[in-house]
C-alpha cells in the first residue's frame, strides 16, 4: 500500500502557499485605472520602440484587411476587441485586457490539471466499458489521479462564473444589444442556461467518479460479480453523458470567449488534448510508483501500451490541429480566420513551437517500439507532451481574453505552482487510501500476465 511521504506532502503544501501568494500578487498588481494602463503601455513602448507599439495597436486591422475583411465584418467582431476605437475607448479596452490577465492565468492552470483528471476518468471508463484485459492492474493509479477531479472541477467552474465578462463578451448586455450575431446566439448563450449546464457537467462527472470508485472498492470484498457489473454499467452511461457534455463544455468555456468564431472540430480538439495529457500522467505516475517499489505486478508491456496511447493520441491531436487550421486558413472566411490571425501575429513562437513539442518530440522519442518500454524515455516524452499541452490551453485562452498584452510571468508561474501542489496532494491521498492491487476483477489475472 502506498503512503504519501511527508516530504512530498510538504512540497505540495509549500507549492500551494507560494502559488497562492503569487496569484494574489498578480491580481493586486494589475492596473486599476486607464491612467495606470497608459503608464504600462508607455513603459512597453519605451522598451520595444515606437514601431513595435504602432504594430501592437494596428496589426489586427491591417492583417484582416489583407485577408479580405469587409467593413461590416470588422464592425461585427467587437467580441474580440479588434474594432477601431477612439483613444479613450481603446485605452478602456486595453485596461480590460490587462485586468483579465490574472483571471486567464489562473484559468489556464486550473483547467490544465482538471482536464488531466477528467481525461483519466474517461480513459478509465473506456477500459471498463471495453472490458479491456491489459489495464486492470492500472485501475488504482487511474482512480488515484481522478481524486483531483472534485476540487479541480469545482475551482474551474467558480473561475468561469466569477470571471464573467473578463472571459465572455456575450455576458455584456450592452454589447449584445448592438450585435445581431450575439442576439441570435442568446438562446444558447445566456447566463442562466450556461450556469445550469456548467453545474450539470461538474455534478455528472463527479457522480460517475464516486460510484465507479465505490464499485471498484466493493469488488475487493465481493463474493459475486455485482460490483463489476455495476461498474460496467456506470461506465457505459458515463461515456454517453461525457460525449455530450465535453462538446458543450468546450463551446461554453472556450469557444464562447470569441462568440463570433466557431469550428466544428473544436470539441474533438479539446478531447484530444485532454486524453493525451491524461494517459501521459498515468504513465508518469506508474513509472514513479514502480521506482519506489510499488506496482510490482505492472510490467514493461503495460508501460509499452501506455506509451502507444501517448504516441497515437499525439498524432491524433496533430491531425485535428492541422485539419482545423488548414481548412479555416484556406477558406479565408473573415469570421473564422480572425481566430488564427491574432495567434500567428502576436503568439507566433509558441503557436508554431507548440506543434514541434506536441508532435515532433513524441514521434522522435516514441516511434521506436523498444523505447516505449524504457521508463526514462517515456518520462522524457511525457514531460514534452505536458508542457506542449499546457501551451495549447494557454493559446486557447490568452489570445481571446488578453489579446496582444500577454506574457508568462509571476502570475502564470504561481498559478501553475498552486495547482501542481494541489494536484500532487489530492493524487497522493487518492493513491494512499487503498491497496494499489485491485482484487476480484475478472480480467485481473489476464492483466497481470499481459505481455506484448
């Protein structure tokens, strides 16, 4: 049985405390007035020169004109903050973006760790619904990781609720009154319905986790197969529920940050990032536990299969990224291509660098079948994958909420530190509660003797 060490517990608590201090500093240090925002911009201009400042203020309109934007289309894109402002209106918008930055930093880190727990829960449900024979020896690891889901999902829900107009321009009634497109979408994008959906997501995901864990533990002492049948049944129902709620969650919490923009691949794209990050963490936790003498019943064939999923879903994510980008960029429809113009113009190094991290490195490291059995190869690939998909979530949020006024500073690092500490603490406690070897699963013997 695993025990959360005092050193690891202390590290998690210190990380949370330091992270919380940094996050509070981030919220307190943002400009409070237009004058303060002007001073920040002036300092930025002095550092980067007048030409860079001019480009920052005008690059979007110029780029959009180059891509065939009509005046009507430009006027309709108020939700992205790219319309021509008067000086006062422009500075108010800049102030709004600067004040949104700490909210965005916290949300990126919070969602990143929550999606790992949620993705692990989905992977766990898939294994149970498919009656997979290779994976039962890893079920306790998966259940331990999903122990983070309850606090993680509640925190994410609270962030999106209290961020309000910082994230979601459709919550601004004055903007909606002037925007025909937002008025047409108001049947779906209205706060009461949006809030109800968010609560349903969090309750539904956590209910499955609760009953699945309960059935899994009951299986250890059960004489019959009723707990196993319950787990199978719950998993099938949950997967049907998840298919719907993951899609609407992606629309509600990400796509609606730029409500004029849409992509039919978007929900799949979020899912791919979620599942590859989850499998990666399962592999890293498995390697870590084996390194301290736990999980002696897990062999290199199990690690090989996890690495195959890491490899396969990295390719799947890249396929979705390219499919979404290529089709939108080639079609050159103003309402769609705007999404990528901002990211290419202002986030260029990390926008394209993310592709190298999330695709090239996993391909190079995990292409060889033998490397998938080597723990440190898998961990190295896993680190690249996790860094890459944090950047992926960063790029989903920051351009839509703070525009060109982004950076990776104290607030972003502090948010990562806080949620990393909370994640380590919750996962450690989840792993420590029960034996890491599940009992009485009908596929357990097959799993323990699995060889590929």
